[in-house]
C-alpha cells in the first residue's frame, strides 16, 4: 500500500510541474474548421493532395526521329541531326527521308568521306532530286574525286536506254573538268533537247577549237551566244578566237570591237585585238592595247607577255624585259614568258648566262622543244668560250 501511495504522489507532483508521464510529444493532425447551417463549428481533417504520377515516356518511332532531325538540320545543328538520323536508320534502314537528309547534313559539314557514298546510294535508288545529282558532281570534283565519280556515273547509266538530259549534261561536264575531252563530247552529243544542250555549247566549242575542228567550234560558239547574259559575251570572244584561227581577221576584229563597245575594259577583247594588230605588224597599236589590258588585270600573264613581244619589235628592250618579268610575277612558270625572256637575253641583249637559266627552266617543264634545246646548246657554247 505504501508503494501505491508513493507512486500516486509522484504522479501528482509531475502533473503539477507540467510534464506528461512518458514525455511523449503528440502532434495534432492538420485540420481546418467548417461551420454548419445550425451554427455549429466542426473541425475537419485536411486531406493531403494525391502524389504526382510521373508519365512513362514512350519511345519515338524512326519516322518521328527523322522529323526531329529535320528540325535540327533547319536550325543548323547538322552534327546532332546526323546522330539522330543514325538512330532512326538503325531502327529502320529504309525510313523515308533518312538517306536524303543524311546526305544533305553531311554536305553541310563538308564530310565528303561519309557524304559522297550516301549520295551514291541515293542515285542508285533513283531517290533524291536534281540538286542531289548536281551536288554530287560538284562535290566530287571539288574533293579531287572526279575520276571516281565519272566511273560511278558511267556504270550507273550503262544499262539505261534513255539517260535523262540533265544526267548526260552533268556527266559531260565532269568529264570535261577531269580532262576526258572525248567522253565529254560524246555525252553532250547524245543530248536531244536544244535548250538544255545549249548550256554546254561553250565547253564544246573550246574542245573543238583545241582539236582544230573549226567548223564545229564555230557552230557551238554560235549556239552558246544564244544563251544570253555573260555567256553570250564569252561565246563571242571564243568565236573571235575561232575566226583568228581560221585566218579571218576582219570577222575577228568585228567581234572584239563589239565586245569592247559593251565592256570597254574587257581583258580578253583588249588582248585579242592586240594580237590581231601584232599579226598585221601594227606594233604600236598592239602595244597600246596590251598596256590597257595589263592595267585592267595585273594578275594574268598573257597580256604582259604580249606587251613584251610588242616592245621588243619596237626596239624597247628594257621595256620588253620588264613586261616578261611582270608576266612571271603573275605566274612564275608561265612558259611563253620563260621562253621569250630567254630569247631576249640570248639573241638581243647578249646575256647568255641568264638565257641559259631560263631555257633550262623552260625545258624542265615543257619536256621537249628541239628549237629551244638548240638555243640552249648554242648559248652554253658561247658562254663557255667555245
């Protein structure tokens, strides 16, 4: 009994100083109050909001990825676009637009190693567009892969009965650029659409002129004159060259003068008309024209070389020397200037040592020129005192 009374006394003492028997903190749940119509206030427990549900991300399809890659391409993020295209094509190698968009993206970043084979796949499948074909040709040529592209296009079209005009034109242009004159002319010769074919007439005229096929060169240059714009002017200059090669000086002069009426500073016309005067031994008139040409373009060697020739004919040897040297400044291995400066030193100024050096430089580049080889031998003999 004494123990019970002692315990009760302890409890009363604890209560008096404000302590709970077990010192346990009891938290009251959050609640709000509401008043009923009868005026009775009730305490209502607040309900916690439901937990947010994280949606499960559904994987994108290959088609959706291509759309995403297209947006990246349009924004200029080409490398990221290529990454996304790679994922899409990994899911579906034949996904529509994937190959085409990859080709365009690789071109945009200059990835020829990866891009050109992709373009070849497009062309083999007959996909892409005209721009794809043109881009493939230009890109191949720019990257020094013209011969490879020619071979690919030759094999691609070998079994086709009717090769599209644009393809024939492009193949001809590529052959022209890599030096396959015969194949270029053959490809362009297969074209039947006059308007499309005429776009390549200027190139054809040049090739025929190089082959000394003057009637064909004249025909193509005349066709090219109908293209209009800058091409008409260039074709007229080329036709003047053809007339000169045929010995038709009057017709050539008329063409050069027509060009100069339209463009008084035209380098080609000034130089060409100067050459025409040289042939007619009108050296003073020629000299004036060559000087005008060099003032219009100091980065080309032809007019400087011709100015040297006209100056030499007029006995202005130091002026001739300066003109030839300017030609070599414009193009350090310009063969006509190397040869003509050597002739000036050997035959007109007696400077045999310098003539020998120039003849040797010339022969090292041209390979075989019996006449210059004889001059070199004679100059060495004189220089050596024998």
